């Protein structure tokens, strides 16, 4: 049987739960049930809006084209790292990239994204920004799903320290990981916002950044600090993030920053996440991914 199709109101409700955070999961389910007509239908629809933990990867961990394993290092007295994927051959001359997760932490989907990059010829560190707090949870806490626990943990992170951790990971990639040259970064949702923040904070340690539907920095004047090339992907239906885009892009232009921005009409926030089948858009995802690979592989 085909997956049910969620309405725009259902997707907006889930976005409110996961990003605004002013309703509980119980309230989410109550409102989803009202919209869907039954608790069973609400559960099925929520399953296609949210990322599916058991989705098959596009690049398996044992794919012969790549090598992948956890990576750890210490910076500023803190243990940092994540999951490092690299081409099985030619890694020494490959571009490096930091992969930054959504607000559910380093999960199997983001590990798969790192392997996809490795299979395309890049060395990719999928960061776990929750590592200093014990790591991204994989098990529920009582009745609370693991992804909700991760979101709560991310909400408690000190922003300045988190950005500093990102700068340290870029530094480790650029000096100690396999590969060549300063690192790029690609991030999704919360990670997209982190790419913008790192572009401000990292200076020349960030070579190029790709932000998928990521929040702009609070102070657009920070665009004057950006040294990296930026590629900004927006979902046409993502009103919350898109409202931040014009002042950020205007500030980047005024600062003489190198950037390109694309808005993909008719698609939702998280359109790149193929495990969230209710929001995934194959056409937009393929177009954005091709642009992303080209952007990250460029050495200028």
C-alpha cells in the first residue's frame, strides 16, 4: 500500500513541533488526530512526515567504494568528532567537508549523507555536535522518542561553544584528516543554520559552505566577516526560513561575499531528506545535490 499523503497543515504542524517547540508531542498527536480523522491515520501520516529511522541507506557502510568509521579528537579539552567517510582510493587528494546534522543529532541518515559524499570523491566528517554532552541518543527515554531527546539536548547547547566546536572540527579536518586543503561544510535545517554561523566565525578555515534551509545569522551585518563561498538552498513552501533570507542575502551582496541562492518552488522544508517521504522531493533534491557536489569540489 502506498504511503498516505500529509496535508500542508499537517506538515506545518510538525514543523511547529520540531522547530518552534511551543507544543508537546502529546499536543502534536492530538492535533494530528483531529486533522487525520483517527489516531491510527495520524500515526501513519506522522511516520511519513518525520524521518524514518529504518530507511535503507543509499550507500551502505560496507560499500567497497568507501571507508567509514567513527572519529574522535580533543580540542580545548573537549572530545569532538563524529563519523568519517572517505573514498577507498584517492582520499589523500580529495576535498574535505564537514557534514552538519538536523536538530535530531547524528543519525543513520546523516551518516548515509557522509557516505554519499565519500562515494562522490570527498572526505566527509559527519559531526556529532552532541558528543560533548554524551552523544546523540539512540534509545528512547521512557515514552520520549530518541529524536525528541536529541532535540531537547540541542536546545540546551551553548550557542557560542557549539560554534567554537564547529570551528575546531573544521580545523581538525583541514589539518589532520585525510584529504587536501581547507574544509567545506554542508548542513541541513539546524545544520544549515550552523553553516551560516560557521561562515561568520571560521574565516579562512571554511573554504565553502552549503546551507540547506538553514536559519540566517541574527545579525545580518555579520556578513562582512564571511570569507567562504556560500550556496544557499531554500524550499519554496518553507515560510519560516525563507523570511530570514532577503536581509541575509542583501548583506552578503553588500559585503562582496561570493554566494549563490536557489529556491525550489513547491517543495517543503527537509525536501532533501529521502527518509522523510512526506516532504522529500526527488527532483528538487537531485538538482540541489548536483549543485552541492559541484560547489564543494571547486577549489577556488
